[in-house]
């Protein structure tokens, strides 16, 4: 027995040891190839997931941009409507004041005996 060999190889003829080593090397190579394939697959899945997340992020950002533009348009429209409402309020106040003045004139004319 060769003391340099591990215990499980003691007493095994050299040709058997060579076959076992060859088989172990082949299994190691097969496992390394399978690991490389699996790593490639994992990287592809990772890239696909990142692409999906980035696409979602772009869609959300696009929706935010559209919403911001729409919000700005609504604010401008609100400002226009608010200005118009203030103008209408001023006009109504003027008309009411004029009506009261006319009613006062009518009341004064009636008091003086005029019929309206």
C-alpha cells in the first residue's frame, strides 16, 4: 500500500484509481459546466427582472409627468376661473348698488307724488 494515497484508495490497483480519478474529474467538469449554465440562467433572470422594474419605473415616471402637466393646466384654468369669478362678483356688486340707487330714486319720486 502506498502511504501517499488516501485511505479509501489503499489497496486499490493503480488502474482502478486512475479510472476513479478520471471519473471524478469528469464529474467535476460536468458540475462546473452545470454551475456555469445555472449562473448564466440566474444572470439572465436578474437582467429580465431589472428590465421589468426599469420599464415600470419609466411608466410611473411618465404618468407622473403627465399628471404634473395636467395639474399645471388645471391651476391655470382655476386662476382664469377665479379671475372671472372676481370680475363677475364686481359686476354683480355694481349692478346691486345701481339697483339700490334706482330704488332710492323711485322711492324719492314716489314720495314727491310721482307715479311710476
